[in-house]
């Protein structure tokens, strides 16, 4: 059996932002048409860490991901991503940074007029000056990673919901970004397919050591991530041996009414005395 | 229906004008900044230009024929039937060719652009494009604007020629005019100012059609219903703007060229 991943980062959750933090939110606030969505949000994501973001619908989870990518701009506060301050940066100045980040959207957001190959290769084709071979090789690798090699010439409308999510993961990870953002990647999927998607996210985390923010409604997704590692030899995820769970670089962030009410690790989460959180995780 | 205060209405209107102006300016500015999506421009030119050809051929031909048919009756009363070629020529080249072609292309393509971009917006494909490091303004808007301006110019020339041809058919077949006389009078009456006016208009109309179609698509709100609304608004707004621009340009050029 391949050994579980060793922890190379500091104890991650609940610590102060450091130079190794990939994402830092400082007192970020945002309102839509006068209605506050986020109120003074502060957290950080350390290198190598995966942070799962929970909250009821409309609590601002997806908004955090869009702010991280610069798709939205905060009304107040500062956001640092990959060491760069992006809070008020102009759209055209963000494209270079975004090429270092992968995002999987809630409904996959695949380009419906392009084939799977063109979707996955989109980033490479946009960079220009690439030959067919230079595109085909990484596309094959990315599709092989999500085990969808035989869908290369299909259109998104010909794929199932779970397959579309997997193609979206392949599209996001083709250039091996330093940071991955997952917006409800298992939303609307059956439990078996959802577990397949989570296994891919664990694979991405453990094989490429990618940091990530994961928005999800399903608490079990984050628990699986915190209690499993990807065994490369068996090509599947395995439960972590007893006593090593606290070493997985996994943090939890719970939002309520636009504020963070919990930012910590699995141990702190299961032993919390907060009634709302206890009810949420029960 | 929710009532909107006059202040909010005014703010929304100013915001819309500002957003549209920014989109229009950036769509042109992007032509001079890399990356340039030449393949997308060619693809859109095929879609907009070649795709619109049948409808432009049909309308050009029938408008020219109808113009000849209607004016022949009046001209005949004054014994001036020989002027029919001149009338059709000036009417088609200066006014009817550009405006009919513009309205046809607006109906077909402003709606297509608004619905396509609107659908991409509500399914987060626009956000996905931005997330992948690609500027949707450069990738989606500029190619559509460039292709529409370029193709409408040539579609209008085709429409003008077919209008003249339609007029020639009516004049010779129904009113027994000489074919060569029709074409020589139609050709001789045209001066530089007429041709300039007739070819400047499609450039402006093409810009209006594409920028309005893209603007409504990229500002669509409210799911599929919002996309439908944006599509309708794009056709109405681009058609109205074409008529307004036509009036202004005609008046301006007539003043500049000191038309009698």
C-alpha cells in the first residue's frame, strides 16, 4: 500500500496569514443592490491546504470563490491571491493571474458549442503558438486523469452530469494550476457519482499537491476529504490510517449571515459547542 | 409590476448608456491590442455574412422591383417613364439598400448575438471564459463587431445591385423599357456623394447591430426568460437605432455635400 501523504505544511487552520498563504481575505465586505452578502470576512488558505466552505444557500459561499478569482470586486477589504493584491485590480490585469488558478463551476459551465477536446484544451489554445501534438498530449493526460479518454470528440450535451463535472475538472487542471476552486462540484449528483468527483479532488490534492477552496453543501464530501488519501498504486482513495487524520491539510469554514462563524480543523469542528454548528453537522 | 422611482430609472438609464459606450469603445480598441481572434472573425463573417445572404438577396430584389412598380405608375402620368432607372438607382443606393439590409441583418443577427451571449452568461460560460484567462470582450464581442461591419458593407452592395436588377426586370418586362437605357440612366445619375452615403451607412449600421446585440446578451438577467427578453430588446433597439442613425447621417451628409 502506498503511504498516505506526509504533511509538509505548517499546522494550517486558524493560524495567521503567512508568506506561504495562497489566498488571504482581510475584512472583505460585499453587498448586492444594497443587500449585504459578506460582512467582514477574513481567512487565509495556506499552501497545500484544502479549505471546505459551508453555509446555507445564499450565505455567500460561491461569492467567496468569485472574489478569489477577481470575477467580483469587494466593496471593502483586501484580497491577496498567489501573493498579489487583486481587490481593485482592473479586469484586463487579472487574466495573467487567472491562468494560474483552476475553477470548477457549479453547473460545469462547459462551452456547449465546443467538443470535450476543445473545452479541455481551451486554455492551451488561447495561449497560442501550440502545435496539435502539444495540445493533444496534455488533453489526453487530463482526460485520462478523470478517466474520460473516450469522450474526446463528444459535445457537453452528450455527457451525463457527472461526466460534465469530470470534464470541467480536466479543463481546470490541464495546466496544473497552483490553486483550484471548486464550486459545489457534487451538487445535484447521485451519491456514487458525487464520491467519484470527491475522489478526483483528493487525487488532484495528493498527486499534484494543489491547494484548493471547496464550496459544498454536502458535509460528507469534506469529511471524506479529511479522512482519505489517494493511493496512486491502487489508483483509488483509501481511508487514512488511525492517528494520521489530523495531519491532512484540511480546514473548514462555516458561513452564517455573511460572517464566518467557524474556521478550523476537523477535530475542532466535531468538538465544537456552538449549537448552530452542531445542528449543521448533525 | 414593481414601480421604479424616477431617480432610480434615471440612474439605470445613465448606467446603461455608460456600459454600452464602454463596450462599444472597447470592441474597437481591442482590434489594436493582442490577442486578435482572426479565426473567430472569419467564422462570424461566414455566419453573419453568408448566412444572411438569402434574406438580403430576396429583400433587395423585391424592394427594387416594388420601387420600380410603384414609381412607374406615377412617372407614366407625366410621360417620364424613362426616369425610372434613375429613381430606382438613387433610392436603392442612397437609402433603401442600406436601411433594408441593415434592418434584415439586425433582425437576424442582433437577436442571434443577444441570445447566444445571453445563454452563455446565464450558464456561467462567460465567467468560465474569464476564469480561464480569456477576455470575453476580445474573444466574443470584437470578432462579431468586426465581422458585422465588414459583411454588412458587402451585403449592402449586393442588395443595391439586386434592387437595381429587380427594377430592371419590372421596367423591361412590364413597361417595355429598353434594358440598356435603364442601366445607363441608373448608372449616370449616381454621383460620388450618393455612393459615399450609401456605403458609409452600412458601416455604421453594422457597428450598431453588433454592439447592441452583444450589449443586450452580456447584460441579460433572469435565466431563460431574461435571455428571451434580451433578444427581443436587442432587435427593437438596434432597429430603432438604425433608423435614428440613418436620419442623422443622411441630414449630416446632405449638409456637408450641399445637396439641393
